[in-house]
């Protein structure tokens, strides 16, 4: 079964340009962009099922909100370059979009007014501290454990991981995992004009930023190592395809691009998409097709996605429900842990018709796990052999929830 593709879009990492790739392949308005204050989860879910592609500035875990397994993909960027880009984007009022009612954060507003310098912005990481680790771990305050979770999710839960610095490489591999055919794009929403604010960036601010965001740098290096391994494993079938992609992309870049400094609110114009396609049709795509056939024959096996909830801990038993969204017919193996030590195990399988009524694909989702006598205070429930845990699964003591 093929699951929809969900693009985790870190701010100022080339995500708007990635969306142009999706629409070039699927057509105008086919990429469903989730904006939490405009579209409800159920509406987004229905549209995502219809088109098969979507995403947004959402951290990992969106499958839980929409009760649906997805194939995640994401793109990273050099953390300092991303931070500087965010500052310059804020300085222009988000390419003038603020004048049209687009919302801004308080720091972005101060940048636009010239009240925060680039040095201040960078030294305090006002565009987000360890943003990539946060978006992939879900931890608002990142630590070494957050980094390990983020690494695991890049390796086990992302169908494709790329870097903004090599968009063609990312999109070629993304075609290989999604079945799309055209690994091309047109640049979108680049910051327009020089920033109004002071642009000096001191060595002290750079150094402080690097130290404060060392987790993001570790994750960025991990992503690059994953990309290097893919190139080594796929050899000339990939390198030949990528060489052609770069040639064609250079021709696409020669087109007059009406979207270079904007993000269209109603999708990309079909006539411009047609112009891009006309450039592509001038070339023999055989090397690209050979790689895509090769990639489809060896698609990565991703870890299953789960959802669940701890309801109660009473009379020495922890109870709740858990669903394997990827394979709902299977029971979910669970562990009760104190720190990293497993002190009890169990699995789902008990009747929970309320779970099916809520829109999940099974009613056999309940679990009840007896706890050992003398269990120490502070335990939590997790998916067995996984970094994934259940909602409300943070540290418990007998009868009440602590975190």
C-alpha cells in the first residue's frame, strides 16, 4: 500500500522551491499545504488522501494528528545560513507579504522595523535554536537525547532527506522514493533586495550561534553522511542521472520566473508549469529514467508509525490504547520503562470500539500491562525497541501523571 507523502518544511530551507517540484509533477494546487490556523486536521486529511502530497511547517508526528500513515521527507540547511536567511526575509517584511496580512513573530516585526540587528538576531538564535532537532524530535528544548531521536527519525522514518545546498540531488532521490518523474524545480520566495538593517555579523556572534546550535550542526552532518552513502551505493546510475538533471535545471533557470520572490496563494500558474515542462521535453531523459527504475526496485523500508494514549495507572496496572497506523491489523508491542530500563512488557489487542469510532482502522487497540511490585516512582510507556512513545506516556507514578 502506498502512503501519502508529507514534506516537513523547516523555515528558510528551500521548502517553497521544493513545493514547486511537487506541483510541476502533480499539477496546480495538488500540494496540500497545512496551515494550522486556516485548515482543520480532518479537512487536510481528506485533501491529502485525494492528492497524495502535502506538508507544512510542522514537526515530525503529524501522522498522529491526521490518524494516517505518511511517507515523510524533509530538507535541511547549514544552520547559520538558514538563520541569516530568516533575518533577511524578516527585514523585507517577508518579501512584502506582511503588507498583505501575513503574520509575523515579535522578533520578525522588530527586524522589519530595524530594531534588531543581524548580530543580535544570530547571537540569540532568534530564528530558532536547534530548529532541525526540535522539528524532528518534537522536544521544544533540545538536548543530546533529542538529537539521538532526530537522527533515528532521519534514518528510519524519512523516505528522503536532502540539503538545501543541493536541491537537484535531493529532488532526484525524492523522485526515486515517491515514483514522481521530474526532478526539477524553479526558485520560489527568495529574499528580494538588500536588507534595510545593519548587516554586520561579528565573529563573536557566529561563534555563540555555532555553540548554541551544535545539535543542529550534528544533525546536518548526519544528513550529509546519509547523502554521501546513497551516492556511493548507487554509483554511476545515480551520478549519470544527476549530471543530466543539472544540465536541464540550468536551462529551466534561464526562464523568466515570476515566482522567484513570492509564494503564490493559489498555486503556480499552469502556463508557467507548461513552459518548464517544454524545456524538459527537449532532452532525452533515459539516464534519469534508468535511475528511477533502479531506485523503485530498492526503496527503503521505513519503520512503522504508531499512535496511542495512556489512560490510567490504577491497582498496579497501566492501561490505554495503541495502534500501528502502518499495519493496523498487527498488535503493538509495548514496554514500561524506568529511564532506559524495561520493567514490564505487553501489547495491544484488547477491545476498544471507541478507538475505531474515532477514525482508527482497528478496534482491537486496548492494552493493560501489570506492573511489578515495588516499582520505583517515575515510569513511562513506549513502543518496544523504538524511540516512539504514546501520548500521555510521560513519567507516571502510581495513580497519577507527573509529566
